[in-house]
């Protein structure tokens, strides 16, 4: 593998991935887990938006469906459940 490839891999790991995980740990100490989880699942949405904005990609059907599924999933997870109603019903 050429040196340029190793350099790019090291950059992605050391300058983007590793600091992101450290910031997520810091956020977990200071915020609710649901807030951090919602942001983690929103990261692909941010990436899609940035990709389309910069012209490096286009919004196709697969990305649009993924975008909607992520939004629905984050909504369902963050929605407060009425588990007591379910237990009373049973």
C-alpha cells in the first residue's frame, strides 16, 4: 500500500474518529444518554446534508429513505412510552 494511503487512514483515525469518540464520552458525562444517542444517529443525516451541500454527492432514493428511517427511529426512541397503560391493560 502506498504511503499516501497510510497517511489518509491515519488522518481519518487520529483527526476525526478518535476525537469524536472522546467528545461522545465527554457528552455522556454531561448530558442525558438519549441526547447523545440522538446526536449519534443524526450524524449520518449531517453527513448526507454536507455531502449534498458541497456537491460531492447527490440525494438519491436510498439516502432519502435512510434519512427518513433515521428520523423516525430517533423520534420513536426519544418518545416517552406509556408502559403503565400497557400493564394496566394486561
